[in-house]
C-alpha cells in the first residue's frame, strides 16, 4: 500500500517501551557461582549487574512486551489513535529462540497486531540502528506511515558462563520505538551505515553448521573490537552530523551502544564531551546487544526527560562488523 505522505513531514519517535527480566544478577553473584572476582568484573567492565531471562522469558516474549509498551505510550501521547496499531513491525535480534519461523513472526503473534508487514533483521548489536534506518526507508518510499521497531536479546544461551571475559558483559532484555510522522525539522535528520566484513571474525559463533541456536557459543576479540569502535563510530557520527549542519557541540545526548561501560567512557573522551551527555545503562543491564539503544534512551529520559528540539545521536556497532548512526531531533 502507498500513502500520500506530506513531503516535508519528518519521521520520529512517537513512543518507547522496554522490558527487563526480573532476575537481577549482580557481579558478586556471578562471581560466586562461576569463580570470578566481582571487583575485577566491575573494574574492567563497569558492569555491576545484568538481567538474565527466566524459562518463560523468550527473546520473542521480551520483544513483544517492549512493543506493547511502546504502542501504549504512543497512544497515550497522541502519536497513535487509541485503537490504532503501527502499520509495520521490524524485529532485530541475533539470539533467536528458533530459526524458522524467524523471531519477528513470534513477536508479531505475541503482540496481537493485525496482518502488518513484518521484517526480521540480524545485525548483531547494530540491529536496532539498522532497523530504524529500514523503517525510515519504507516511510520515505510511502510504503508505511508508522512502524514499530524492537531489539531483543537473550544471550545467556550463547554464553559460556565460566568464561570471565565474556559472561560478565552480557544481559537480557528488549526495547522498542514506535515511529511515525512528526512536524518538519523533527525526527530522523540523517543516517549512516557501514560494513567491514574483513573483521567479521572479531565476534562470532565458534560453530558454523548443524547447531541449534542454544548450542552456538559466542567468542570475541575484545581488543580488536575496541580499536574499531574507537576508530569508526566517532567518524561516522561526525559525518552524519555534518550532513545536516550540526557538530558534536549541538548534540544534547549521545545514546551509544552499551558494549562496555569503560568503552563509553573512552567514547566520551574521544569526542570531547562530558559524561552527562553520554548516558550509561550498561552498568545495571550489561550489553543487551540489539536492545541496548532503546533501553538506554528510555532509561535516560526517565531520569532526565528530553525536551522538544533536543538533538540525539544513536550510535552502535555489531557483529559483521557493521555500524549504524542515526541523528534525530526530538519531538
């Protein structure tokens, strides 16, 4: 279906929602159960606790809960009519509950949405950023008026919990945005995506063939990932801002993938901004992969609400390797 879109209208966030499992796993508890020094975990990663999903909290369940909450907020704020559903669903995850059908369809079924178009994106930790850019493309092509995008992560099944360099970093959860028309000059202003597949082995599953999702152990080269993160994300962000006549000084909030709290501190130093403008959620959620951006933005706005007109940068990178940056003006 094609829509008669107002040519000058923007495409922005109408509502947000997130879901975190109830089980809070402190670094002390993780250390006691798996032989880690909790002080080492906190010093090296900055992660004090993370959430682990229970038996009934599948990736699709968490994604669906975040979608429902985002839709409810969009309706309450007037972005959607009281009985209106988003016209498109995009789900991003690298930790599917099963391969077929793709997890987006399980999310769709659990939300009770109608026969809307559904897309599934696996961009690793950058999947949510990729999904926002995809939704924008459908909007600009007049193929949808509104969309809901969710990122979800249930990484425990892919982790060796006895690996002290991996297990403390990750946590489970989901986050979602409802997007739709906003006045001209607001919403998504510019975007960037990048792929460097020569670095694809920096974070990977060890096994390749014949394994169920629960049997695919994750490993990564953390030092190499930090190097690439430091080199590419600030450059992408600067280019994205420059495209619309903005600079780092114009940005009110940088929502950066919560790969590691220490990496966030490094990012702030690299671009020369104070810690208040680079919110941290990973200290209490861990790395929630594709759910990281929406969870962090929602937690940040609950603590310090955004004002209309604030400039927000969403910046993330993931397995592949790939990166995504979105610059938006809050409405």
